[in-house]
């Protein structure tokens, strides 16, 4: 176990709530075709090509409140890690240049944290209803 991590038994003692999540439902097609969802404009007669994904909803997934354990979760042990970072950006996310600069800042942060030379960002989105939340979190 990594230094500073909590054993699983301790996590089981953390406050729990439940939630519902949608997952991509496995399809035999994925053995020869990657799951995809096209976000661009399609002609009405091509709309059936937009996605090959169907979803399944799972109910009552246990969720544990880890806020008191922010420093304990590690990428190597738990598969995720919390990082504290003060971004240069807290507004202007409706401007493509600001979003691009924000993505580059995030990539640099990950390179430093992971100790790697290259990070490939294949997709990034700032949703309009999240702009206020981002500025509050940063």
C-alpha cells in the first residue's frame, strides 16, 4: 500500500449515498468497431449513423464521500488522484482561444505530475452550464 493511503476497510466506513449512472452497453460490434458518437451535423437520411452506442442505466451505485481523504487517494493505488491547482483562467470559457489555453495549461500540469514527455488530448469540452462551476472551483 502506498504511503498515506487508507486501507479499504477505512473507506468502507466513509459516509455513503447512492446514485444512478448510465454506462455504455457492450455490443458484439465493439469487437470489430470502436464505440463512437458523432457530434457534427448530419443529413436527415444519415442520422442513423450518428452513434453505435446504446446505454444501460444502473441504479443504487454506492458513492462514498472522499472529501476528507483528498490526500489519501493515489493514482497508482486507487486509479484516481485529487490535485490542487490554481489555474490562470477563471472566466472567458466562451472564447475558443481561452479554452485552448486552458487545455494546454492542463496538459502541462499532467506532464509535470506524471513525469511524462507527451500527453495527447483527443477531446475537450467546456459545457455552458459548467462555466460558473469551473470559475468557482478554480
